[in-house]
C-alpha cells in the first residue's frame, strides 16, 4: 500500500502517525511545499519578534520522518491530481503514484487585489518564511498597521506592541474578532488592547497604501492617514484547492468529505482547512479552519486510509485565546437568534463575562471572557441537554439578565 500525504501541518502530521500505528509496512510519501519539520502557525507572531526561538515552533522532533519511515518530497507543490490513474503531478513534472491520497494542503491568506505584496514592508503573517522576512525588517520599523482585527492580526499586534513598535489595528466590522466574539466580549478585548497603547479603528476600511520608492509609508483609511513602515494584511484565508478544480472530486466551499474524511473519489481523502465536513451541532457540511479540527480530522483520515472505520463525530467552533492579558474561550454558537435562549452568568462590568446559549434545552454555545475555568467542563456538555438541576447550580448574575 502506498499512502501519499500532501501537506505537513497538523492534519497531515497526525494522519501519518495514525497510518503508521495501523500499517507498519505500507509506504508513506509526504509532499509539502515548505521544506521544514511540522510547525505551529500559531507561534509565528512570537517567532517574528524573537519571543521564542526557531526550535520552539516545531511540533515534532527532528527524527519524526525517520521514526515513521516517511519518504519526503519537501519544497514541492502538487500541480495536479490524475484521479483515474491514481497519480499526483508535482510542479517540476514529477509523477508520484498512490493507492490512497490525503490532501491536507491547508489555506493561504486572502490578499485584497489592490494590495501589492511586492512593496517593501507589506506582508501577510501566515508561515515561517513570513515571520523571518518581517523579523529582518523590524529594526527599521517604528510604526505598524495591522489590516484586520481577527485572531492572527491581533496576535501580530500584541507581539509587535511588546517589541516596542507603535501599532494600529484597522477592522471593517464594528468589533474585534467578529467571528469569535459577541459585542460584549469584543468590547472587553478592545479595552484590554487600548490599555496597552494599541490604536484600534473599528468600522474602518483601508482605501490605499502610500508608497515611495517601492517602500510602504503608511495606509490611507476613509478618514485619515496612518504612518507605517510595516503593514500586515490579515483579512481571512482561502483553502488551497485550486490544483483540484479540474477533476471530478466534489468541491463546494472546500472538498466535501464523509464521516471517514473520504471525498467523492474513493481513493482521495481530505482533512484540515480544505475539508468540508459535518458540524457536530448542526449536521451541516462546512469548512472549519481550526487547529484542533485539523488534528482530529487528520487522525480520522489516517485511520480510515489504513482500514479503520472510526467515524468523525463532527467539528465544533472552538477558540481559546489569551491576548493583552484577557483570556477568552468561545464554543459553538456565540450569538442569539430565533429559538435561542441566552443565559448570562456574569456581566462584563464585573470584569468577567460568561454566557451560555441553549436551543430546546441543549447547550449549543458559550462565551467566557476573564474567567474561563468552567469552560472545559461545559465543552463536554455541548450539544447535550442542560437539566434544570444543573442550571440551578450555576451562578447567574441577576434574573433580569436571563434572556429568552
């Protein structure tokens, strides 16, 4: 059996380990565009500002490939998959046959068309190479602008602020991290960030970059000019599936997979940011670009490829962050709506914000900020009924804050 894994992020890495646990003799070939050991993208902001060393970003040891008997094709990109022939074509024309293929190519930053990344000082912050390129520039940087107030952008803002750079964050939405936080939690995070000296511009759009001699000098918003020698663009990601669009594999927003992470082509599997899989709470098929999701899907995909029939239970929206001294955990749904009951356990005015969301008595979401100790317990209740006895034991801030 020949297993070909494309991508050495969390999905590909965990798939390799699962395959090797179940199949000690099959050949595993890894193709990865980055010529590195597997590493955590979450650590790229800290690596950028030298808070951590290169060795700290890796999630597996230097002997990982050898221990798992993996043949590597690092620094290569897949250009095409010939499904009928069970062959992968590389950018240099190389052909690699497979019996089972896992696509775990992850995602890439979404860069607006009006931004020229060839301009000195303009970057995304997505991989190790980005971190290293920005790191070289930092001694010349006094002011930085982060375009986008999502998780990656705010991690970059925190790291640059700690480094001593004056940082401004520009976000089009009316709150920070709008996909993970509601208005109340967003305001708590905003307060924490501003207290650290970072400027935040909400409901604001960058209209243009100001450039001189191919070096960025700042950004122009609708209302003002922000000086910057460094601009980091962090406005979302796009799944890396372009190489597959000419084939017959079913693609919607991502590669549609079943509970075994198997695509519509029986020998092709997908996991991680590119896999459109079942949501545990809603049952609908969706993309979920989260580290834990990639790990779980990679394990299921690897086991399935090696003959196991363990089914994927489904993904949950889950974010655990600590930024500017504020710890936040969100699980599942974060906003109310028709048929959704919101229970406020603690109001933001106390310095702690805790909210539960229920549908038909089932816990379908929570958002904790400031004090998150009970979130781990609540995670295991997600999707399950919360009986009156359990709810009665929770410390609700005030009856008037229980919203229907």
